[in-house]
C-alpha cells in the first residue's frame, strides 16, 4: 500500500468517531465562551470556560477524589440494577403469570418520580452511600427490565423453528437461541440505564450524600462559587461519557456478530 492509496474504511470510521465529537465540543465551548464574553455575563450567573478551568485547578485534588466516589457509586448502582433487572426481565419473559402479576406494579413504580421518595429514603437508610445507591438503582432499573423482557420475547421465528426442529430442550433453546438473540436488545436497555445511574447517584448525593460531586455542587452553589459547581458538572459529563462508551466497547467485543450482520452507516 503506497502513500497515495486512500485510507481503509475502518481507519476513516475511527478518525470520524474522534474528529466529529471533538469538532462538536469545540463549537459548543466556543459558543459558550463567546456568549459570556460578548454579553459580559456575571461569573456567578454563568462562568466562562477559563473560570471553570480555574475552579478545577484550585480544587483539583478534592474534585478528583469526589469524582472517584461518584464513579464508583454509579458503577455499583448500575451493576445492582443490571443484575436485578435481567433476572426480573427473564422471569417476565419466561412465565406469563409472573408478567401478569408484577408488570403493572413495575410500570407504576417507574411512573413515581424518584425525587418524591427522597424524604422516605432518608428515613429508611439515613445519610451515606446506601440511599445514594438505592436512588441509582431505582432510576435505571426499569429500562433494563423492559429491554430484557422484550428481547427474550421477540426471538426471530426462524431461529425458534430451528430449535424445535432439532428437539432442543427449553434450557437449550434459551441458552443457545433466545438469549443470544436478545442480547442486542438487552444492551440497548443497559446503554439507556448507564447515564441514568450517574443521574441517580448525583440526585442522591445532593439529598443525603456525604461524598461525591453532587455534594460539591450543592455546597459550592450555596457559597456562590458557581465556577467550581460548573467544574463538578463538567466532570459529571465526562464520567457519563466515559462509562457509556466503555459499555459500548464491551458490547462490541461481546457481540461481534451484530455489526457483521446488520447494516451500519
């Protein structure tokens, strides 16, 4: 391959996956910076990007430590909801009476604003990590249940017929046909739930957390230090992006046949 040859499609896709997000980020930050400069916005109302960077430099050690606490809590809450959600979604798909008994309750539970449960969770769990994890669990639990149940109940007809033609047992059909066919749909629910876990953790930290970026946002906002509060918000965005694309990478490694058998832009 000579220097004049065009780059291969995978390389172009990799470059596009990096360059386009960087371009979008640059435009957003540039518009933000320009707006705060042109309109002379007070730092207390909306800090400029240099103000946010200065807030990070002043409290870098504290912010990084609290970012770690928030990240660990988000991952733990997500993991707990993933385990429980997959199990309950599997039960709903496997046994019709279970679906009829508990599906309406799950829908009703998901419809309740989780912030409305904050005072009760304070009574139940007190302050600390437990109510924070509980909030993250409740926020991202339902999408995982729904995607698991939908994935396991929408097995392609040709695959189901193939399993019957070879006299596969119920377990063999589940293990080798229904579960692999449902995994792409299950990962959709997991991708939806991952950012929600971060949201749930931050809501919990704001209400009754003793550590984490949510606590930093509440404290610094109350003190008028908007720049540091925006720095914590920026770090939350970074954590959400990293966790989301880490999950996307796991999906691509675990399900290589999906991209090979489906059309992609």
